C-alpha cells in the first residue's frame, strides 16, 4: 500500500492519499507528495499561482482592470460586451479579447470558434463554412452471454460542429447491430444494441458508417466489437479430490 507525506514547503500537511487545502493568500504555492513503498520512495511537486480576485468571479483583478471591468462586480463574468457569443469568463479562460469579437482577425467570432472547436487565437484555423459531421464515439463494444437475445444499449450523439444544418444517415455492415434512429437532423442521439441470438462463443467486429451529405468529416466509421461468452449456467466447477 505504501505511505504518503504531503508538504507545503517544510510543513507536513497530511499523510493520507489525498488532502484538502484552502489557499487564502495570493502568490505562488508549492506542494510536494512523497510516496514510499517496498523500500523505495519518490517525490513529485506542483506549484500553484494564486491570483487576487476580490469578487470571486474567476477573473483576476488585474485582468478585469486591464479590460475596464469592475473587480468588485461578480456579475460581469457572464456579460458579453463584444457580442461574440463568449462571455467574459470564457474570454479569460480562452485568452481572447473580451472587447474584440474576433481576436485573431480570421473572420469568425471568438464564440463561433469555441463552439466549432477551432483555435480563436490562430488566424489560420477557423470554422468550416458548411456543416461538419461529429460523432461522439470512435469505437465501443458489447459483452453478452451466449443465448442472450439482446445486449445492453449504448448511445452517442451525432452533431454539427460547423455552419448550417446537417442531415445524416447511418448503416451497419453486420446484421447483429441495431441502430435507432438510423438517420435524422443533427444534433441527434443514436442508440445502438447488439442482437447476438444464435451466435457462437467468440469475438465479432462490425462497423457503423455515419454520413452527412456535403459535410466535412463525412463519412465517419465507428468500430463495434461484440464478445459472446459462455453462459454462466453452462460453466462447470471442478473440485479437487482428497485422498485419505
């Protein structure tokens, strides 16, 4: 199991696996953790920079003053003075300018870039002009017992990370996958179940192909595995024999 020793400077804070500490002063604070097990030990440390934030809105005082906000008003964290769809706290978190709607000058607003998962600070990367197909899974699997008619349900979202609307359709290359629905307008949650009835014990692989007409990222192929195991009732238990 080993032992643990948390320190702040030379002061021991605790010897549990995890600790909780309140930081009430600004500045740099370094914590270290020493772990000892099986006659060996190692130490790791982390330094945290505590910035003054009088109104506790997640935006440091200096940042608020730089952009002419009130460091005593916690409500301004969720204002959007430049109308780019990204509130002030988000601007602080992403490093964008809270009073310029397009920080990198690429023609796409900061909020649109965040929604499209492009970098609002890189003028060479901006959202696609048309729809972008995004699926919430790249691979997943099912495990069932032999003879089971249906598996548990797995689900994921199909969304549009670009502009405009996105109509999509999905198909499978194996007969044991059931898709519901198999098409629609993004965003849509798709439920997938496996139908292993009559399949022998073993591991099987299938694929779901999601397509969106005219969309970037289409088609998207998701790999699905199905593991059929021996039913619990069919397992045999062998006890050791005892000779007297």
